[in-house]
C-alpha cells in the first residue's frame, strides 16, 4: 500500500499572531530561513502596530543570532528599538542576549548605549535595573 503525503498548502497568514506563531514554530524546528521569511512577510502588514512590528524584528534578530549572523541580528534589533523608543515595553530577560549580540558584532559602544536606554525605563518598571551589572561589566 502506498501512502501519498500531500503537502498541505500553508493557510494564508493575515494577522500579527499568525506570522509570529508560524515563525516561532519554524524556529523551534530549526528551520531558520523559513522563520526569517515568514517574519519578513509579516512586516509588510499595514495593520501592525509599532510594538508588533518591533516584536517581529526582534524575532528576526534572535534567529540571525542563532545563525551567528550578528551583523544582521543587531541591524534587526536597531530597527526594533527605534520603533519602540516612546513605547513602554515590558522587561524581558532576552535583553541580556540582545546586548551580547552587539558585543559579538563588535558594537560594544552601541551595546552600552542600548543598556543605558533600557536602564532609563526603570522609571516605569524597576526590573530594568537588572541590566545594571551588564552595563558595569561593559564599562570595565
């Protein structure tokens, strides 16, 4: 008996959550190129908020860092943080990984600048203070 495996066509992605979840699933399966492709497609959605757009860009940055492509990773992070300069973003432990990407991309000055910008966010979320030791370490 022969079983034919029919490749089901991907359902049309129309919302931020669709692109975000689909890309996350590709990352989980280590299909990084597909994850990047899906998020980049998602960035073309007109309906995205700056926060959602930034989240897709951070996702791409994370995927690039898995691929040890720190130049593209930090470029994605640059775009993301530029979009949310005025937004109250939540604290996330992943900021430490992002800062490390800047160091690995030989962008230590930019890493310091980013940490300083994130530390300013303590005004609305004290958890950002957790990044202080990283700043101290970068300055030594």
